[in-house]
C-alpha cells in the first residue's frame, strides 16, 4: 500500500517499542504529517529521539513525513556523525 510509512527504531527506542508494536511500525498516512505529530500518534516520547532520518537522510524536527516515507529514529545514545550535528533535536 502506497500510504504505509515504515518507522524504524534503533537502540533503546527499539527495546521500548517492541513491547507495543510489531517492528518496523507501519503507519497509514493520508497526507504530509509533521514529524512531531507522527511521534505523538505513536506515543513515542520526543525527548528520547536524538535524530530522525527520512528516506536515509537526516531531517530537522519541523519536517513533514509523507505517505510511503521510511522514517528512522535514533536515541541519544547513538553516535551522531559530524554532518548531522545541526540536525539533532
């Protein structure tokens, strides 16, 4: 289905989420949705997310997630490469 957006979590986020969801999480988005709203919908604590990547690219916090995107979420214990430092939350 084209609208399914897959959400991948890493590190402690994956440990936290595996009791709640089948991983990767699949979200049916109908339109562009702010990243913060996707996290709220999935009950993912935003303060546990250090970095988000959409379709394998680091994105700022105010990014929109589109139907069919791949969203990857990294917790604060993950190392952040120098070119991502400005995109940390």
